[in-house]
C-alpha cells in the first residue's frame, strides 16, 4: 500500500468534482474547489475521520468494499478505480523489474509487416525492437544508446541532436499526456524498479510540463487512432495507430499503417524503398 500516493490521488479526484456532479447543492461558502472530505465520506458510506486519514496517508489498508464505495463517490472511471486498488495494495502488483526482453515470435512478426511501421515499447516507453519501416519513418533506433530510445524522454527532454522532439507528429500534446498517465500506472505496478522510479524523477526534475501533468494524477487517456508525421524527406504521412498489449511482459506492439491507395500508404511505400540510411543522409543535407 502506497499511502502517500493513495492520499494524493484521492485528493486530486475529490478536488476535480463539483457538488452538482454528485447531486449536492453547490452553496456559496466553499473556500477550495471540489467536494469536501465529509461529503465524500457520506457518499462512500464511511466515517469522515477515516477518509481524512486516508487522504493524509495515515489510515490502515482499506477493504475492497470501502474502495468500491470511494470509487463510486468520486465517480472514478474503470481505469481510475483499478489504479486506486493498485495503490491500496488490494490488486496484484509487479514489485520486481519491468521486462525488456521481447518474445522471439514478436521479433519475427516485425519483419513480416513490410507496409507497416512496427515497434515494441516497454512499460516505460523504451523502444525495444523495431522494423526497417519504423526506423525510416521515425529514426534508426539501432544507432542510439538504450536510454536515448525512450519515447518519454524524447517527448519531454528535447535532445539537441533531434530536429523535432517527437518526429513532427500532429498529436504531440496528447502523446505527452498519454505518457504521463502510463508512467503513473507503471510506477504503481513497479514501485521498486529503479528504472521506473529514476525515469519519473528525471522527467519531473527536467521538464516543468511533465511535473505539471504529473500533479494532475490522471490515469486514463483517450486512444490515439490516427497520427500525422511531418517527415523531412517525404513530407506529411498520416497513419492509423494501433497499440496491442503484450500482457505477459507488460509491453506494447505499436503499429502505424495506412489504408491502401491513400497518400499515407504511398508515403510509407516510398519510405520502405528508401530505407532509414537514405532518409538519414537526405534529412541532414
């Protein structure tokens, strides 16, 4: 049970609600935004004293029934409710290290997708494996040190060697929000993994934007269905985005494809012919 993080999460969810959201009169004497603690306690059918202690990080582990009541009172989404249970220690938690080894079958699959840019990311957004088209569309990850293959660092800690922090994608702001939410969930699953805790600390210290988003305690994002890359050689490339969860290793297989006959498909086909090395040389001229 992570008492301090649980308390911070509860406060953030309580403060975002308005009384009218839960059927209460708004009144005129509210000094701070959101619901009052005693209002949450009444809605959750628990004592105000116990709820206050939960927010202060001083309460013993709540039962599943209590957590369900709090989740309902705070109008938590399914993802937020799951996160609440993880923080309270009532859900399975991966307390070891997150996995970075990719299944051989997935590695073989990457090379069988000639018209799709495909790559595998870890629980903390490190690119672990990729095919040639992904390298041509984004960059040749094989030339980078492992720590420089991390898309979270790329999103928030702009490298001087990069022409654009996120390959000129159209949804950079949405992706940054997605990164923060996923890292918060990863930290709850791997609280003792130094690679996870170290990355979060690095981003909080090095990026004011990350620090601001982190304090929002959001844990669920809308799926990104399409994305447009502003590529230095072939121009704009609009692709469909699919992220398939590899649950046994807590990884994702990310696929960028385009409908046959579309300009995006034509651009991907051209990149497939040119290759990452040609793109690198042409983009540096």
